[in-house]
């Protein structure tokens, strides 16, 4: 079928489908990852370039040095460090990821005036003095940040609002002050906000969502060659592999991390069977070689910080599936394909949170089919599906809802949408069993609700 169909039929999953097929020629690193330049700040006393990896690793004097650690290089990523002095961010697009800041002084983290696109995620801030503020004065995005012992954990102003999501102060969930912030946190919406009550606001910076620097194999990771894997041992941990082939999982509590999968199967890069429970895939790149019908299928898995590209469809969401902090992009258009970055054809207990979903292809202006396609063609219904805090751009409808969907407790809230769709943001937002929060599902570029 052609790309101008708004809601094409979903392709059913077949649980008894044969296993994955063999290997392919090595494809090497993805162009996006190979070409990017990532600056990583590491506490230490030396300076080194990681040969052949494309990453400059800068080490800076550690604990005990007077004065703040000033980050004045744009696009710096501080990753996985403990820093025992204040941090001052003096450049655009700085990211603090998995950092612990333990310090006193006026503030643990200060963003200079005029600095843009600061992102702080999965980070802990410990104030040694109750007169020390946490993050000041505003103009940043905080995701899963824990602040303890600080006078004011998260400061912001009307001129420099902060976007604070899933964060805590002294062990308690932090609720931003709506009277100060121009853009409330989606986590703060307990009930639907009337469309007219939200003012236009500056867009959340794209760096807030996952991308090349925050998904896939972490910088500096050394990979070992591997062929296809058939994982049958409960509790197995697979890491640091360059897998040229595909992966099947048949056991419980398997973990795949810090690896690249290059699979040319016409089925899936990762396939789970009915015996699987609690598969975790994190910090992994999946390249479907333009052939995978779906990147991952079908149930009982969690994806974290996964970079998925060159597949016809992204992950298939069935029972007990979670996709968070992942980037799904550059899908492979083939004859008669209706490409979705995510699709469910039935299941219960599904979470889609804080992902960057981009079916739209700028080079061809092809919107493809959907960021998320929702149907119940292979199961009785879709129940307990949460879709929140995602960036979504493209699709015939960005959220495709089939008219024959049987739904219960589908909640869609706090998402930002681009305008590169063909027909609209959502088909059938008022479908029985769907709660579409009008106030918090907004345009990326204006902050205004997309459905009035």
C-alpha cells in the first residue's frame, strides 16, 4: 500500500514464527554515531584521545580544587562522575548524565544567563550546607534528578523556566510551581487542563529528548565481534558485543547492554519467546539493515536508551513491555510498507515514556505512517497503556488509533508534537478507553495544545 493511507491494517504477530536467520556481512558503526563528536568530562588528572573512537575525553582536576568546575565548551556531556565542587555551566547544550554533585557554596549547579539547552538527567545532588541551593537559576531541563539537603532544590524564573520531570527533593516527588514556570511539567497534570489555560511558551530544547549522544553504545566502549545469539540461560548478561546477526531470547531475566546489533533478518533483530520474562535491553544500537519487519518483538521486555534505525517498524509492543529514553528514527521505506516507530496490536501493561519518535524523513518529506499505531488485531484488547513525555514528529496520524480498537485505560499525556504529519496528530482521540489530555499534549514549537 502507499504512504497516503491514514490507518492501514496492522501486520499481525505470529507467536510460532520460525527462529531468526543467520548472519550478515559486518556493517560497522552507524554513520550517525561514527561521525559525531562527543566531549565527555571525566574527573581525573590527564588528557587523552581515544584512538579511532571519535570521542575526545577530557579529564579535569578532581576533588579539593578551589572554585567551581566551569564547563564552557558547547555540546559537552559529563557522564557517570562524582564531582565534589560546584558546577557552573557557561556553554550551550551541556548535558549532565548520571552525575553525583556533592558540595557546599551558593549553589551546586549554576547555569549562566543566556545559556541554552542545559539537560540534567539521572543525576543526584547532595548539598553539604542547608544554605546551598540545588540547580539555579533556571532555563534547564531536569529528568529523574534527586536533590537532597539543599535550601531550594530546583529554582526557576518566569524569564528562564525549568522543565522538571520525575524528580525528587529530599526523597519526595517535586512539584514545580506553576505560578513561576511558563511550561508545567507533564508529571504535574493530575487532571485534564482546559486548553485555554495554557499560554504559549518556548519549545523544550531538542536535547531534552534522547538522541545520538544519549542512546546506543556509550562512548569509549570497546566491542568484541559476535555472531547471532540464542540466549537460553536464565539471568544471562550479554555486554560489549558487536553482534553481526540477530538475537533470540528464551529465558527469564536476561540483560543485553552496551552492544550493537546489525541484523538483516526479514523478521526481528531481537525476538522474545513465551518463556521470556523481564528481558532488559539498554544502551544498545539496533540496525535492521532495511529488512527487519520490527526491531523487537513481542512481549516481556524493557528497552532503555536504545538507538533503533534502518528498520521497517520499530518495536512491537505486546504484554509487559516498556520503552523509555530511546530514539527511533530513519525507518526503511519499502514497497507497501506502512512504517511505525512503535506499534501495538494488543497487550496489557505497556509504558512508552520519554522517547524521541521520528517517522518523518526530512530528506524525502515522507511522514510514513505513525509514531505509535494502536490496534487490537492479535489480542482481545489493549489495556493499561501509558504514553507520556515523548517527542513525536511525523506519520499520517502521529498517533494512529484503529476504529476497531478495543481499549481500556490508555492514557496519553505530556507529549510534544512536530508538524510533519499528513492528516493530523491523533486519529480518534475520543475513542472509548482512551484518555487524551488536551492540556499537556502540545505543539513542540509553541507549547499550545494540539487538540482544542
